[in-house]
């Protein structure tokens, strides 16, 4: 256990000395050191600094801020879900304009993600849906779309992605049809 204390003590001392040399006295004070402590550290000979760094007992305390720790995990999970949704949309043929409107991704960011996901770029205008496909899509959309009381755009977009998967068409076609009938937020 003293090896961990040694590592912590040494790391903290190096950081404090670095901050002192860089003139970041406020960072040192935020760690709990006062002006007198900083002056003393600045003037200590190497031998005493080495003793401080290699002390067999901890003079550094590490605490976990559980509230912040948990908040960061929750935010990380949200970010991961968003990444998965973005990647799913790109794989299902979402256009750059859809990606910009839904996620704020610029054309260049969408193009880069397509390359990273090995999604081929289609040239020219997309093939139009047949009338039968349009009717099938619309009937299914009426079943999948979020209810009137739910105006969550993510929920609506996820329903469009599901419909694109089921109908084996691009989400751009679904987006276009839903917009055509004034259903999109």
C-alpha cells in the first residue's frame, strides 16, 4: 500500500512544483495549500522534497465526488446512445440535410462518418418509391408514429429509422414521405 502512497505523493508534489514554476499559484491554493506553504515549497532543498515525495504515509487525499461521477456516467450513456442513433441513421441512408437538421452535423462531418462506417455514397437522384411502396410506407407510419401527446423529435426519428429498416428503403425516402404529408416536426 505504501507504493500507492508513494506514487500519489510523488505525482502531487511534481504537479505542485510544476504549477509553482508556471506561476499557477491559484491551482496550488485550490489543492489546499496556503501562501506560506507555497513559499516553503519553493525554498525547500532537494533532499527534503525527495523525503516529501517518498514519504511512507499519504499526505494526499483522493476522494470521489459521487454526484459528479454518476452524472458523467449518465451523460456518457446519453452520448453513446446518440452516437449509435447517428451511425444507424447514416447506415440507413440519411441525407446530409437530415443529419444537419436532426443532429447539427455539417455536410463534411456526415461525409466523414460515412467513410468511417464504409457507407457507399450514392450518385445522382435517389430512386423514387412506387405508389404501392408509398402506400405501404404511409400505412405503417400511421402505426409507428409517436402519439399526438408525444412531440419528442428523437422518438419520431427513431420511428422513421424503424420504418426504413422494415421497408428496406432509405430513411431519406421515409423522411420525404412524412414531410410530404406534413407529419414531421
